C-alpha cells in the first residue's frame, strides 16, 4: 500500500448500526439503503468504507435482488471530494485501493464483476464541481480495469402532466404468454439502438437475448402482468408492446418496442401513451423510465409524452 495510505483502514461496515457512517457521503440512493438492508437487497459485507481514523474517505456498495447469492450491480462509489490537485490524486488512490480490496472479498474468484452505475444530475457536464467528482470516480474505476459503457437519460412523468392519449389507430390487449412476448421481443431487437441489447447480440442470438431479458428481468416484477400491453392494428396484427411495471422503488416503463416493419409511423407515441395511462390509473406519484443518450428517437418520444429528464446515468464495465 502506498505510504499515504498506511493509516487508512479498509473494511465492510459491521451492520445496520454503522449505516450512519456509510451515509456521510451525500447521494440520491442514501434514502433507500436502510430499506435495502432490511429487505436483503444489500448486505453489510457488500458495503465497504475506507477510513482515515474515524473519517470515511471513500465508500463502495453493491446491490442485488432479494435472495441473490452474489450482487448484480455496483451502484454506490464515492471519494471524498477536495479541490487541490494533490489532494484529489490521493483521494483517487484511496478509491482505487478500496475498489480492489472490497472487490476481492465481495466477488468470488473468477466471477465477472457486475456493472457500475451512477446517477448524476441532468446538467452534470456543465457543473464544474460535479464534473470533477465524476471524473475522479471514473479515474479510480478505470485504474481497476473499468471502461465507460453508456450514458443514459433518466426520465419521469408526474401526475401534474396530462395523461397522453393512445389515439385510435391501434388497439391494445393484454400480453399473452411467455412464448408470444419473447417472440415479439426477439423481433424488436432487430435494429435496436439500446447499448445493452446491442452488446447482448454480440454474445448470443436474438432469441436467446430476448429470453434472457424476459426471465431475468420482466418475469421478476411483482406487479400485475395484466398491465402489459400488445399494440395491434385493426387487423389484429401486432405492432409493438409496452411493459408497465413496478420495481422495488417506483412505477416504471420497463420495456417498450415497435416491430421493425412498423417503425417510422409514430406508433411509439400511441404505445407509450397506453403504458403511461395504465400506470397513471394506479394513482402512482411518478412514473420512471430510462433510455440511452444516443437513442434520440426514444428520448423524443418520452418528451412528447410529458416525461422530463430529471437525472442522467453513467454505466461502466470491466472486460
């Protein structure tokens, strides 16, 4: 360990009793950590701090679904922010050592490191202080082998916005069984602009990618499946689908797509309007959604439906 780090202690928190220590870094997810610990989505052994004396200089945490034996996502990583260059370099070094030490204990030998995700303000590029903090975190992550994968828009619809109308061009029916939806998801992957889906297609076939997303994501939502909608023409030919759902935190548009042969007709607006209507009828306080920054058509569709960008998100990956 470098000399400047000899008086730094790196360890997991001992339990919920040390949550206040972990919460000394401000972050939007802080409000969820206590409930996550109680529900089993986080564990004390997945939450690590780097301490100089009793003062935390960095922290890292992973998240998983209830019952998971290994975490699915690294979604908390903070380094104490200072303005001078020498201090920043030292803090980045602390972050690197924390990442390496914690990862070696949290992840099994040979296991793939989960993706890193960070929520940021919508204008983080223009905010000098936030940009500096983001760049320092990314510098530490890069030194452990991570690379920037994608930047995403986080979107939100509030009940103060009008409920968009699906129009009368399309009909909507509840989604059928797994076989029908996976077949439609397979078709939607043709020409997709989503970075995660495009990456999946470099490693597996479209039917395999669709089945995996269904089984590992959509099938796990506890909200009613009769919210899910298939959009059809008057001839009953499917045009696309939308998956309104609720995760552990919010009502969401979990997945939406238009079949390739029907793109360019504006059907995305009708389908998104129907998904929004389904959730709005549940009297939810907000509806959340996300799309890649580069997926301009989808971002514009959300905007037309009354969704506002309230945050951004960056994802990094280890090869």
